[in-house]
C-alpha cells in the first residue's frame, strides 16, 4: 500500500502537468530556413552570404535580415533588448550610421538549416505591430522579415528584387565611404596634414596619404626599449596641422624623452628633452620637467637659432598636466606657473613677454588648466569655471552645475562651454560630458573618453559599452548633434578638414569618411 504522503506528491505532479499550458509554458516552434540563391546588396555592399556569420535567410518565400547590433545601425536602426520583465525587442529608425562590419566564419553556411519562431514582443517605432510575417530566432539573433511596403513605411528603406539583380536594399541614413590600409596591424594612429601616421609591426612608424591608404611609407624606426625585449611605446599627436611622435627611452627618472616632428615629405626632425615642447609658427617653447626642477625652466627658440632662457627665474613654469595650456598671443606666452618660494603650490596663469622676459600673474586664482578663446581665458579653479578677460583681466565666475575635472580640457564652441565631471572621484574611468546651462550630462551620461574642437565642431568620443548607442558624436556651434555613430575611434584618429569627417574605426582599422553637409 502506498504511503499517504507519496499519494499527495503524485497528485500535485499530475495537477502541475495538466496546468502547464495555462502557466505560460510554450513550446519553441522550429522551422526550416534556407540560404537565398540570389545576390544581395545592402547600401552598395555586396554580401558574401555563404560565409557570413549571420547570413540573410529565407522562410516561406520571405527574406529575413539579422538585426545584429552592427547590421541594424548600418541601416539606420537602433535596437534595444529588454528582458528584465518580458522579452521585448525595440527597433527605432534614427539618423545613426556606422561602417559596414563584415563578420565572417571559416566554415561555409548550410544551404538548409533550422530556426525558431520568435516569441518575443517586437516594438517598432513605439508601435506594437501584428500584421507582418513572424520574426525568427537564428544563431541567437532576432531576424526581421524584409517586406517592401513594411520596410519602406517603418524605416524608409528602398527594397527591390528582380531575378537577375537579386535583392537590393538602400537605407536613408548617412552613407560612409570606406577605405582600407595596406597593413592592418595598426596602433596609435593619427590624421594630420593629409596623411595617416601609425605604428605598425616591428616598431615601424608609417605614413599613408588619406587619398590612397594602400600607399605606405616608412618614416621612422622605433628603438628597442633599453630595459626589455619590446619596442618603446609610441605616442602620436596632431599639433597645428603637423604630426609629432613622442616616446620615452630608459628608466623613469634617468631616461630620455624623444620628440620627433614627422614631416610631410617623409623626413623627420628629432629632439631629446625631458619636458614639454610646444611649437608655434615662428617659435618653439619648452618647459623642463626633470627629476628635480627648481624653476627658471622656460626656454624659447626662434627658427634656426638655439634655445635661450626666458621669463622670471623665480618662477616654475608648466606642469605635467598642463602641456596643452601654452598659448602665444601677440608678444605674450600664457601658461601655468608658480613662484618657487612664495606660492609654489599655488598654480596660476602666467603672462610672459617673449622679448623682455617679464612675467606677471594674470589672476590670483589657483588655476590648474585653461583654454583661450577670443579675448577670454576660461580656467578651472577648485572645480569651478572662471572667465577672465585678456584685455582688463576681470574675472567672472560661470555657473557649472557639476565639479569640473582637470583630466579633460574645457572646450568653448560658439556660445557653449563644455566640461567633464567625474561623479566618482575614485574612478578615473567614470567621466561625464556636460554643457554649461544643463544639469544633465550629454549622451545620457555615458563615459567620455576624448573631446576636442575642429572646424567648428566639437568631437566627442565615448566608451564602448553595450548600453551606449553612440560612441562618436559631433556637436555644431549651436550645440546640436551634427553626426553620431556607434563606431569606435580614438579621439586622435578623427579629423575634419574642409567639411569632410574622417575616422579610423578601432575594431576594423578601416577609415570611414563623409561630407558633413550632405
């Protein structure tokens, strides 16, 4: 005889089995899909569907497009997946753009395979649509049916099919031009004076014209590091339209800093100096920062002349975090400085006459970083932004809603002033971009990695994170977004010249370009 307790357990199990359909359990329905047997072209790219990681597939006579992160944004669609409470895939048409990512596999795709009918809710442009063919799930990616009227209405795509030409899809978002380098082993890349400069294999610095990246010229050979079996670490920078290379050789204290001017004709000019060098049209300025610096460390050199000391000898000029804050306006240098005896730890803006060497403080404020735009200095003091007149040196405190960090320079474009705030002072990677007058961070508070101004645009780069839809954003003089992409690029690998935006995408090392006024 079965014990009473066991009968109860069996009854519960039987009841649970009968109730399963009403409790929301649904069986996944498998369907057969095939590879299309016709050519496919998307935004003028011919797809190699046989080896594509996520190929286009067919089901019930309808072609299906994989809505991967990259494919969607290439076609001007932003995707968002929410499965916290229920599975919802959101698809929104926008003006986002991205370079084409050709993700391939080594093995050829099957002509026939199995996929699953998607049970997720699909939200398209804030609407829940029902009268369309079902979405599919294939290789853990949601696939969307390509129907001409549906795609035209919801995303603005033009989809055409004919037996000879196959399937052709054109989206309405901005189209990027793609160019490739001869050598894809690229590191520390910049764009300057019509060329790309980058570190390749075996410590070689190359130069490639942006008009033809397939051409490659060796312009410098990095040495092996004296304390290891690797090459020294290069740092490339564009400065006043010219390309410069810096690297450190030897130990941290007793080593040497190399400063190399990479010239347009493929030659270079090399200087060794432990400190900061700032070049202007007719003069070069440098501040020495060796293991022990006691002031009187400012020098100036006119073309074809030797360096000579300048400025009041009791001042300590510059600091390691102020290398971008040296300006030459008329006959005066503006840079961070401090008297070595009285206010060594009170850094401020100094004004140095390049002819007489006379030094004076522009402001009594302790300022760690600043920029000059027009007739005004914009400086950061104790996390606040001050505006100082170059004419009468009057100070004005500007209202910044957050504490300003020194890690990023202030940027002034038109009437807008941009700054960076670090919410967590212990986390140097947690940095947000703000604009004076707004209490909310730009780009929904995603982490900023670089900012600078070029040709009337603020270029901002953001950290590559799954929840961050925009990794590069351009703001115009009015503060409006002029361009945005999910592509990733270093701030130094982005250039705007004569209205043409160019950037070298970090994951593919392809260069993409677009006319911003198109």
